[in-house]
C-alpha cells in the first residue's frame, strides 16, 4: 500500500517480510520468489522520485494514466497498457490521473536470454 505525504511523493508502507533466518526483507526484489507482483491505487499528482531496481519491472495500468521517465524520455501509460523498465535503469513515475496499477518484478535470470523489441 502506498500513501501520499505532504509533497505528493509516493511513500510506501510495505510491510517487511522475514526470511527463514529471521532477517528482515525490505525490498520487493529481495523476496525469495521468482516473480513478485504488487498492485494498488495511486492518486493523481503522486510521484516516485528517481530510483532503480536490481530486477526488471513491468509497470501496468488497469485504469488511470501514469508517466514513466527514464534516460531523457517520457512514456505515457494509459489504461490496459504497460511499460518495461530493465534492471538498474534509473526512472521516476508520475501519476497523471488516479491509477489502479500492478508492478511485476522479475529477476534477470528469468529473462537473460529473451530478446525485447521496442515499438
């Protein structure tokens, strides 16, 4: 679940998991799974500051509109569309219209030999 702070920035209240040794897991890509999916609602005007992930990320909007910014480009994500963000790419997100979205994260080992075509 994500909330807005006074500046409209995305603030996560992700509840940490603990691994079998009791160590706290605080990042989605550290959860011991081959695929992690997180869904939720983000309100218009909220933003995720520039950041990156060790895993690839598919950012999907089932309703509403988001913008993803990376490497000097802006991608608009309308309803029923998604954008692929490769691992270690610094990106930011802005919610244009309140969005219901899903974030799917894959470790690089699952798509290392895949060819991705950009259209």
